[in-house]
C-alpha cells in the first residue's frame, strides 16, 4: 500500500509543477482601441487619426480640447504617441483628474488606478499634436509598449551622439551591453534634434528602447543641420551655446564614463567634429564653478573620471561586442546594435552598423582619465569602483502606478499571493498540493526505508 502511495505521489509531482505554468503566466492585456469610441470637442473630423496606428497622421488640438474615450469593456491603461513633446495636459477619470506631460515623453504610457469605462484627456493649447492613442485592458502589456522613466538624476555612463542613429552606428554594442546586460544607468544626450523630420524622433525612441535604454533621452534645442567641415558647423551653432549645453550634461548626470565621437567626425561630418571639440573643452571646465555658473549652481560641478572617444588613436581599446547577452536571449551586443539601428527606417539606405573597416564600432581610445590608465582593457569601467545599483525608481509626479518592464509574471503572482488570503487563488492551491505531495512522498519514502531496515538479514 505504501509503495503504491509513493508511486502515486511521484507521478503527481510533474503535473503539479509543470501544470502550474499557465497559472503563473500573466494574462495578456487585450488591446481595446478598435472598439473604443473617441469623441473630441474640437476638430472632430480628424478624430480617426487617433486610432489608425499610423504615426504620419495626426490629430491637432485647437485651443483647449477635450478628447473623450469610452468603451464597454473597462480599460486599465493608455499608450499615447505624441507628434512632438507634449505641453502639460490633464486626464480626468472616476477618481478625479491628474496632470501629465511634465517630462515631455513623446511615447507616454499611462496606467489608471483602476479599470475605467470612460476617461477624458484635456489638452490646453495648439501645440499638443497626437499621432495615436492605444487602449488596453488589464494584464501583461505587449513588448512594443514603452514604459519610459525620466532621465537619471545621476548616471553611470553618458553617451553623447550628435544625431539619432549615431548611438548605434558608432558606439555599437555599448548600450545593449552596459544598459541591457549589465543593468547600469546609461543616459543618452543628443547634440541635435530632428523635430523638422517628424518620423525621426520616433525612430530615435524606438531604437533606444530596443537596446535596453529605459531612461528617457535628452534632446537638445539645436536643430539638425549638415556641415561638411568644422568651420561650417561653428557658423551654424554658437560655440558658447554648445559649450554651455555640454558642460550642463556633464554636471547634471555626473557620469563615471563618457563616450563621444571620433575627433575627425567619423566620415568627416562637421557637427560630429564640433561635438567632440566642445566636449573636450567642456571636460576641462565642468569642475570649475566659475565656468557656466548657472549650471554649476543648479547641479554642482563634476570632473568626469573616464572619457572614451570613438576611433581615438591613443590608449586604444577594441571592445568585444560578440559576447552573447542573456538579457537579449543570447543575442550579441553587435546584433542588438543592428536591431536598434533597424528602427531608424529612414536611414537604412545610407548607413550600416559595422564592426570592421574605417568606422569600426568596436574601436575606442581612452581620451581622458582621473583614475589611471587601462591595464586589462575591454571594459569602459576598468578602475571605476562602485556597486551596481538597483533600477532607479520611477518618480512620476502624477502618482499613478506605472508598470516596470522588469517585473516578471511569477513575481507578480508571488506578490498577489502575499496580499490575498490563501484560499481563492489557484496558485495557492497549487502550492498546497505541491507541499502535500512532497510531504506524502517524504513520508512514504521514510516508511519504506524503515520497513526495509527491519527486514531480517540473510
């Protein structure tokens, strides 16, 4: 009898543990956009653009405008694609209204405090232009929904690309390796913007999210303009303005490591050259409170410990971007850099990510250090001593609960079990059955072992 009981428990265990997989898997959030009714107080003839999933079509507000979303099935979250950084706006739901837009995210995720059938967005000026609004039921969001955090208060690494796509083309696997795989705080700050080309800011944001960046980038007020030489770039952008911007980024983010462009501008782009020239000067001024005192007063001063430049020919280092990354399912850093660049659809015919040739994205040189030279090589953080921090909390003024991308379904289930009574949760019954089976198995095995030990010896 005991042997039968033991065999039964052993047979039961796989069904308990493996059969519980679907219990722990979070239900996917259904997209409700198609069935949701959108009504607006202004320009109602253009409301269709909010639901077509096309970033080239837009709904433009006219003065103060209300956009009402109504759906028969309650919805739990919204994902708004703005054409340009939004001005402050409000969201009214059953619990009241809350302000949004303070961070200027053009891809803005909003999770409601509780499921709603109706909400109203109020935009207050003509500058708030929306490409799309997506509506989701409660559940696990699809991977393409981006949950951006504000820029870091301080960063481990600061990347200073000139244009959208330079961060993939010339810095290669830096972001997927250090942000995605290592979990370091990697901040990106662009010298120029592409607001005159409405599709490019979306490509920029999509590319960063693809390679593991979760802190929203800084995008300067300098409009993108081509310069074939340093002299031309200097005529386009006032050096004092660019210098002030560079110094401010160094002081604001206080990075351990800065990564910048080739001193020759990779393929000779004048603004790339200008970016690096002003960075070199900024590095010597960012620790002096008398230089650019406004940012010194706001952020304090900072002396960057390590600065690397792409293709710099002194203190050279060849990064290994072929290491498989667990965070990206075994894909390498260079593969992820290519995937990130693939989001820049408009630029595909002009450039490719290359880990070879004259613009090799693996080649860097240590331009400046306060912590000594690299000895081992292959790591931007050599000689930097710090503990890898946990993910920076999302400090959202709106005080709504925002989903964190790293939260796993299993972790959510465990938390739910801690908050609820043990009965009424399928996973709790699974746990009880598992414990019962283990107990029975252990007990039966003990009895059999005892009986065996009692057998007379031959």
